[in-house]
């Protein structure tokens, strides 16, 4: 089952690339992502949801909604 996580990005595309790089380095599979304005929407497996929230909470220019 998939869960949706929405993150508010302070620096637009730069922050988006940082998020995707962190998740790639941590080997977290992303089923789908969408960037609209400064909102990044990620569809991830429920098994990885808590880990992704933890990883993204450590990034200074990203706020998880």
C-alpha cells in the first residue's frame, strides 16, 4: 500500500533535487513524485513512510506537511 507525503520546499527545484538525492542514497524507492510550485508530493510504500519522514525532517529547507 502507498502513502502520500507532501513537503513544502523553500528553494524549489534545488530542494527537490536534495530530497530525491537523499532518498536515492538511502535506497528508498519512490513510486511517484510531483513538484508543483514549492510543494513536493511523494508516493512511497507504507513500509518506508516513517524512515522518509525522519530523513526529510533533518533537511533545513524542507517542511513536512
